[in-house]
C-alpha cells in the first residue's frame, strides 16, 4: 500500500469511529430525556404511556393524605387536575397550594411518582408550569 492509501484508510477509520461514538451519545441522551407535562396535557393524552415523564403544577389545598410513607395529593395547572401517589418522604418545602414537580409514570388516571421536587422559594416556578398556569387562568 502506498502512503497516500494508508492515510486515506486512517482518516476513513477515524471518521467511522467518530460517527459510531456520536450515534452512541445521541442514543444515550434520547433514552435519558425526561419531558415535562402539565395536567392539561396529561388529560389530553399527550404524555407518553408507560414511559417516565415529569408533571408539574400546584398542589391542591386539602388534597394531601398520608398513610405511613405513602402520600397522595392532587396537582393542578388551573384547568385540569391529576392524582399523584408517592412512596417516600416528601421534601421539606412541599406544601399544599405551592408548586411541585413530580417524576414518574402514569398508571391509569393516577400518576405514580418516584421523585417529588418542591420549589425552593415563593418566586420560582418552571417556565412550562408558569405558562400553563397563565393559560389556565391562575397565577
């Protein structure tokens, strides 16, 4: 093989290797993406079935019920509501009437959360949740 052919083979091999690495990175990122949905979007069946996603909005006052480590509450965006169940300790900042984001899966009409995040101060709300609240007529 001539030197020119060796260089072309080396460059071609490097390009193939970079393409494989890029494809693996993109595939890993796609499988780990978690999308945010509002209760209105979940009610409209826009949320994926059987896949993990996040739901956010305000915890409806008077909806929190605790039985040991199992908690249930209702999340609203001002237009629709969805029941949420969570097994574990709720965050210290979790309160009724305040913003919350829960990650988990939808089982029937109940959202089974595996993680619950409470907002860190009274002014913060995820941009998607704030837009949904405005569209629902609250905020």
